[in-house]
């Protein structure tokens, strides 16, 4: 498995606006339609990456927990589907349904949105406040496939809790580690 770290976009960065196809509903959704009253989590994921497969259950759990608390969620796949057909929009839709994603699973065909977020790997997590300013970026938790550390989502959960409670997140923000985004040649 490739082990590519997050690029760690500077805190305070304004969320890049986008309108992308939601492969689950076959509709176009914008950031303004996705954002939550208290904050927004944007995740760069894909269908086939072992690091994403490892965390799927936890990201579903986190979204189910925090959506009702005013946090909006969306996942984006930006992989090159010519060379990685398992990440095609049709397969994204099936994957989202199989995993029970309670959030839109958006397709970034041009890869412009991944570039705007400076996304590097899957999974890669970004948390924005109610004004869409970046307050967290990095890993879900310390668990990785085959490292023996239990999956718990602690880093992302803490960032969201701090946001909801209006507290500064003073914890060290660690880069996510995962498969590199499959860029078009």
C-alpha cells in the first residue's frame, strides 16, 4: 500500500466552493447546499483504497452522530476513472449504498476540487466552521490497516466536538495517511 500523507492546508483557509455530481442521487450539489449550521466535514475518499475501506464504518458512524447536531458532511472522489474504473460514478453509487453512506458521495471528474483543497490522499478530512473557515485537517485517528490500533475516529470527533462547543482545538493535528489521489496524466 502506498502511504501518502495529507498536505495540511493552512488553518483558517476559506473552503473552496464547488458544485459536483452526487452519485447517490444523480443531482448536482454545491457546498452551500451541503454545509451545516454549525460546521461542515469534507472527506476525500474512493472505493478501492484499503485505508478508506478500513475507516468506512467509522465515517458512517460519525456522520450519523453529528448530522443531527448541525454538521454537514460530504465525501468526494477525485480519482482518474480511466485508469481506476473501480472508482467510476456508477460504482461510487453502488459503494455508497452498500456502505450506508448518510452523506452525498460526490464525483470530481476534473480533479479541480481536489486541487483547490490541496488534497493528497484518501482518506483526507477537512472540518470547516459555520463561516466555512478551516478549523481541522488531517487524520481520522491513529488506526491504519494492519497496525493493530482500534478504529475510533478520535481526532475527527474531537475536532467536531470543539467546533460544536465553540472551543479551540488545541490537540496536535496529524496528517492523514492513505493512498495517493490517482491524478490524470
